[in-house]
C-alpha cells in the first residue's frame, strides 16, 4: 500500500500485525518502501521515525477490533 505525504497512519505491533494506538503523519516517502513518520501521540510524540510500509496501516486500533469481533479471526 502506498502512502502520500500528510496521510494519517497507525504503527503496527510487528510487520503485518495488528495496529497499535500510536498514530503518526507521513512526512516523506523514502527508498525501498520506507517512510518518515512524525509521531502524534504516545511517549515519542513529536519525534520523526523511519518505518517500513509493512509496519504501517490506515486502519486504527478500534476499527480493527470491531472488525475482528464481527468477522472473527
């Protein structure tokens, strides 16, 4: 999945895992499907970190849990 500058994304607990409550904003698209993300909540709020495409998702934690409850594992 490709993300654009300004997109709001959620960090996953491990690649292709479930989303956490850590939210960020895409600042830059780097080589090899990496992105610079500014963390907007949590302990590292305001820091810019590098994440791979597999560690990010557009789906937030609450939507994920609701979908899991409705559709099962």
